[in-house]
């Protein structure tokens, strides 16, 4: 019997005396590696999507003429800041998209039908 096969024949025990199954340990390590790779790929995809959105926003604003930009209330020098999401207009707080539904709900005017005369 070779030294390697003798080593594999000896059972391994953890700190608490429980037997460590080498196959389970190997599978757990593979799952952990796969999870790390998956998370890294997801982070790269998210960064690419964010970059592409900024690129498209910049291209769309840059394609507008100066008069249209003035109608919107911005100038060409502000396009890069707007596309990057770092634009804050003087006197205004930065726009928080997560608060938008609450703001919109607060500004909704409910119209009730007039009561019919009997």
C-alpha cells in the first residue's frame, strides 16, 4: 500500500471530535469559490450597466442643441456632471430617486365626484 493511500485511509477528525468527510469539505470549498466568482461577475455586470447608462445619458444630452439645453435649464458644461450623477443645482438638494414615490403620492390631488342631487 502506498503512503498516499494510507493517508487517505486514516479518518480525519475536527476540533470537536466529529469526523470530517473530505468530500463534503471539498464540495463546501467549491461552493464557496463559485459564490465568490458569481458575486465578482455580478459586481462587474453592475459596474458595466452603470457605465453604459452614464455613457448613454451623456450622448443624449450632448446631441441636443444649445437652445434645447437652455430650455431644460442646463448648459453644455454641466452635461458631464449630470451624466455622472454628481450634479447639484444651486439652492436645491440632490434628487433622491428612492423618495420620489412618496413625494409624488403627497402631491396627488384626489378628485371626488360631486354628489348627485336626488
